[in-house]
C-alpha cells in the first residue's frame, strides 16, 4: 500500500509534464510540405524525455527508501495465537512448586490460557537458517501442574513478549546439519522420535516427555542423516553456561546422543542421555520418579508406524519406553532407578480432510528401585491419559476439544479429570 501510494503521488507530476508537450509543434511536422523531408529523431523531444527520466528516477528512489526499512528478502515470518479454556477436578494433592500453591490448596475451577508466537527464519547462503522465536503468554494455575494438567501450550511470561528461542543451523558437507544457539532445546536437534501430537497435555510430547525433558538454554549439536534412513544426532545444552560457565562441577547440563532409522512409514530410535543435576523430567514423572538429587543416565526407546492410507480404522501408532538411573546414590532407601512408558494412537482424515482423533496413555516416570534394596514406597499404578478430536475450521484456524485424566499421577490418590478446548490461529 505504501509503494502504491508513493507511485500514484509521482504519476501525477509525470502526467503534468506530459501535458506540457507542444502538440501544435508535433502537428506541424505533419502539415509541412513533404519536400522538407522533416523526420523525428532522438533530439525531437529531448527536453520532455529528460523530464520523464527524472520523474522515473524519483519513483525508484522512493521505492528503495521504503524497501530499506523492511525485512530482508531472505527472511520469512509466520505466527500463531493459541487460546484455551477448560476445567480440572481433583488435583488438590498435587504439589506444584512453580506456582507457589500448597499441596492441599485446590485448583478446581474453569481457567484459561493463551500464547502468542512469531517465528522468523533468515537464510544467508540458501542452505543455512537463523531461527528466532518471539513468544508471550499467560495461563491459569490449573494449567501448570506437572505432570497431571500441564497444558501442551502453557508458556507463562506474565504477558511479556520476548525472545524465546534463537539458534543457527548450517550444513557441513552433504549429510550433516550443525546447530548452535544461546536459546535452544535438545529435542530440536533430534531426528523426530514420535508422530503423536498431544491434544491437551505436555506429558505426551515426544512419545512421553520423561527422559527428554526440556531446557531452553545455550546449546550446540549436530545431526547426520543418510538417504537410507540411518541417522545419528548428538547435542549438549547447559542451563548455566551463559552465567557460570560451561560444564562446571555444579552445573545443570544434558548431553544426548540418538541413533535412529527412519522410513516413510516407520521409525525406531534409541537416545542415551547423560544428565547433570537435571530437573526437567518433571513434565512426566511421579514425586519419587522426579529424583533430582544426583547426576543420572537415561535411555529412551521410541518407535512409530503409520498405515498406507489415512481415513481408515487403522491408526498411526507411537510407542515409547524410558529408563533412568541416578548415579552416586549412597543413601539407603533413596531412589536410584525409574521407568516410564507411552502409547499413542492417531486416526487422520476420518470425518473431513486434515482432522485428527488422538488417544494416548502414559505411565509417568516411576521409581522402580532404591539403593540397598527394599520397597520403593512408590504408587502402584500411576497413569495419565487423554483423548481429543481436532479439526480445521479453515486453513488458518484449528479447534481441539479434549478430555484427560489420571490416577495416582503424582502420589497416592491424586486422581484427576479435566476437559479443555484449544483454538489455534495460524498466520
């Protein structure tokens, strides 16, 4: 619109200049006797042409000034706004030290949440990419309890809009992609381990968000992929790297290495994690299973399979199994081992194109062994589940109603049930 306005404002002077051309003189060329043999040449309208040329140059200068204040031609932007409303019942005994509520304070009410995100991608060579994500949001306390009710899109910044992610990727040879950035998470540097998309809870992300966890901090890594489907990814993030230095004795870091094999319809991978004082497994862990006292090692097995055609009763299947062992545990009766599992089913295009039915269950990371032997005092059968239907109202709006719940999700008698409707606006 700015360019059009500028162009129109300059066309008027051009038209005015054109009206000043001496039409009578032009007619005289025709009326004069042919014997004079007068002909048009490059000098006939030199004055008028010079004026027109100056006007065109002025238009180009105006357009260049406008383009100078815009994004680079290699930068793209997209975004989304996500809003949800729902209610939760029965989570009065779940401890959530992030929101400051005591363990016996109820959160049984209808609450809302939202996030607003802008993604900027810039390439400097055609093969690299600088990614910047700006994000802000707010959510009611009911959507922050880990693992029982933590909404998949919860991001509470107290309405502040700020840089949430920033990293740079570039190729090394034909098969290696390198990553480096001050705000990046491990799983962005993986080969995708799961195709199940949660409809309500973050506990179901990545095929069970137990061993993977999350950390938006400084990190780097690489991913090697071949045409045959074989791949290796390895990466490191450090929560204190930007303040106290990398790989300090009391630092909080995680080094993941993944071996994967992926084909168009199936995938299998194994990820090994070496964590130091890592706390992010609380997205899908019981009270004892979230042991953060010492360093740990973990293994995450993931696999998925999809049918040849969507829109049939046969679903996509995603599975996961995690084992975590805490090192240097010397206190008798302290938890030194835990495990978790996940099963997710997805039916696509069942009632209309691009719709999705999802159902998943997960056992949060549960203590299975204590140092010196004996009972773990862990809950018997912790379980979380969700079911949802998601459809596109149009190309830009997706609506997802979901129900979810669980038994003994954090400790004894922490039984939950909830319902939520999430609407995503993409642009």
